[in-house]
C-alpha cells in the first residue's frame, strides 16, 4: 500500500517508540519523512533504517518546547523535500516532578510540553499544509478521555481533543484535516524495567494484551491518509477495548 507516494511527513518524537514506528510506517508507504526529535542519535538511527530499506528520510533536531527549534525543523523538512502533507506530533510523556517543586508547578510545564508543543508544530506546519490540503494527527492519550491518574498530563492531553475539533471547523474551507489518536498502554521504552507491570496490565484490556507502537502508527497513518478524507475533528481511541467497560472482568467472576 503506497498511500503516501510523493507526499512529505514531519514526525516529532521520531527517535523512539510510537514516533519511530510512525516514521517507519509512513516511509514504508512512500512518504519522505522529516524525522524530528531531541535525541540526535536515535533520530539518525531511524533515518538509517528508512534509507537502508530504500526509503527517504531526513533527521532534524527539534525540541517541541522551543518555538524557534520547531520552526527550523519544519523549514528544514520543507527545504529538503519541497512540500509538507502530514504533521504527526508524537513527542510527549508524563513529566516527573522536579526536586521539591509543588505539584501545581507541574501543570504549567506539562501543558507547555503537551498542548503548546502541539500548537507550535501546527503553527509551523500550517502554511504548508494549507498549500497541500494536508493533514494533522496529534498523539493524545486515553488518559485524556477517562480518569487514569496523573491529572496534569491527562488534562493537557484532553485539551488536544477540543483543539482539533475547533481547528477542523476553522480550517474546513482550506481542506486541512485535524485529528487525535488516543492510545492506552503501549509497550515502548517508557516501560523498560516495568515488564511485570505490562504483564499485569494485560488483564484490563478486553483484547488481552497491551499495545505495540505499530498499532498506534497504523492508526496515525490511517488518519493522515486519504482513506480518512472524510474524517476530521475526532479523537480515535487506540486502546485494546479499555474504554468499552469492565465486562470482560465481570465475566471472570
Ligand atoms: N506508551 C504509552 O503507553 C502511551 C500511552 C498513551 C499515550 N502515549 C503518548 O504517545 C506519545 C509517544 O509515547 P512513547 O511511549 O512512544 O514515548 P517514548 O518515550 O518511547 O518516545 C518519545 C520520543 O519523544 C522524544 N522527545 C521527548 N521530549 C521531546 C521534545 N521536547 N521535543 C521533541 N522530541 C521529544 C524522545 O526523545 C523520544 O524519542 C507521547 O505523546 C505519549 O504521551 C504513550
């Protein structure tokens, strides 16, 4: 399937986990990819993997908490490949408290990283996406849909859902689509050393397993592609049935 032939994507969080799987998926489907991350070594390695498989990718240094860095990374991608069709903002995680800071201080830092980080990427990409009638996919979290703890992270992810609804509406005449994918537990580097927890968590998923980065990359590729050309402003849960309810657990009683 070559849904991204002659198309160009900019992917943040490209060095590891879901972002890396997204780079590989989009490139395998024909996209030229600007692979953006703060981890230069990891980004170089995913670009090597893409080019080794005959694809096309460029490593770009990018910190989504820094507007100038995001602007430069998007510009470098457009300069190299001549256009931009897809923004996939994947970078993110639940920030830990620093030192003795009060929990409230975390709200602002998390919001800047998760929500404003996404808006920085959108602002830098939008002029190019308007030209190509392109597509934006933001990675939220199922934590943004239901209460699973970590309020600052969850609330910042929740804000993305209403951001894409409004941008979908605002930009409808320009043909740019905006969507979110909301994953539940995905076995990425974030869970290194927590394999026992991942094993335990399987039980809460009706599909009997936690997610793989490739599960989420497939959903991102779908929403970014013309297969989703009549879908905008949505948050797509990618969560193994978690929010269907606890029926499968009750059946065990
Ligand atoms: N893994 C999960 O269980 C899970 C669940 C729900 C949502 N998510 C979301 O999925 C996304 C990816 O998560 P993951 O598990 O693949 O994470 P990961 O830690 O494996 O990868 C995150 C990548 O983002 C990069 N990064 C971190 N800060 C950055 C910054 N300021 N600018 C640019 N790049 C930066 C890291 O270097 C890394 O390559 C995140 O937005 C996360 O919130 C993950």
